[in-house]
């Protein structure tokens, strides 16, 4: 399904829980991604990250340090009426691109962190270095789009 953009070209949307095989394959390839969070002043904060996509659960996950600016931004917004900070993750390669959007929360429990690390190692082909300050930015997805 796609909706017209103002320029008249199609912006292909994806079903977050049932993406096309090409879209899912693109998210399983090793790519550097970006995470966009909102600073307290409303401006965007965009940083490079590794992202894993779990369509069965409708989640994207980013492992990071608990003291990072992205974590502080999510924590500052996650207590709001919507139940999480509005964020987006994106990746691109040439003409292929994919964006996932949703509400993020910070998970600190051991099981959530271990699952995120496992998925990261699977996608990126390496186990991240041990980090006692590691947390997970877990995104409950509600929108996906891209051209894979």
C-alpha cells in the first residue's frame, strides 16, 4: 500500500507486523542506521546506531549506554500521555531505504538487554563488548515505510 506524496511520487508504506519479504530482508542486512529522538526543546537529535527489527513482536531495539543523550531524551518523554517517546529509526543504501517509527521506552532489565544484545549480534555479526551500563531503547512500532 502506498500513499501519494506532495510531489506526486509514491511513498511505500509497510505493514509493521507483516512487511514485504524485500523490506524484511533489507532490515536483516548489516547496515548502520540512525535514531531520531526529540530534545526537550523540540528539536531533533539524530545519531548513528545499530538497530534490530522484530516484526513478530512489532518492535525495534537499540542497545546503548544508560547515560547517552538518546536515553535521556526518551526518558524525558516516555512518561507522557502516549506512553513513550515518539522516535524513528532509518537506514539506507543507494536507492534502498527503510524507516520504522513508534513509541520508545528504555528497558533496563537483564532479560530485555540480553535479548537485544543477542539480536544485535545476529544482525551485525559480532557480540558487542560487555557494558554494565547497557540499556535498550525498545520501540513499539506503529509505522513503517521504505523502498527495498
